[in-house]
C-alpha cells in the first residue's frame, strides 16, 4: 500500500505510541514529543523504505518501518538531550 504524507502521519501517531511503549522512561517532552518523533520517524522511514523498494509491504510492514524510525529518533533525542543537561 502506498501512503501519502497524511497516511504516514497517521501511522506515525501509532508508531510514536509504540516507541514510547518499547522505550519507557522519562523524556523531557513526554508523550507529546514522543508522538511527534514517531510522526517524523514514520515520514523519514517511509521515504527511505520507498526509495529502496520496501515501501509497499502492507500495513504491518509500514507500521514496523515507522516504529523503527520512531525508536531510532527517540534514542537520538535522549542521547542529545542528556548530553545537553549534563554540560
């Protein structure tokens, strides 16, 4: 299934919630920032997956791509915000 930008935003909302479930903990921005990271991760993951030919794998595959992107962005967010608060 080929999603447009709006489809990836909706998938990103779900992926952001899943990323928060996979990586629990205190984040400076809470669930709202995590969901926004999920949306961005879904969009980036969707563009990358489509570019390499994996973008049309069905709803579950697209949700996995979006969740992976959200988890990576959440991890990066935690790395950069923890460095900033220490220094």
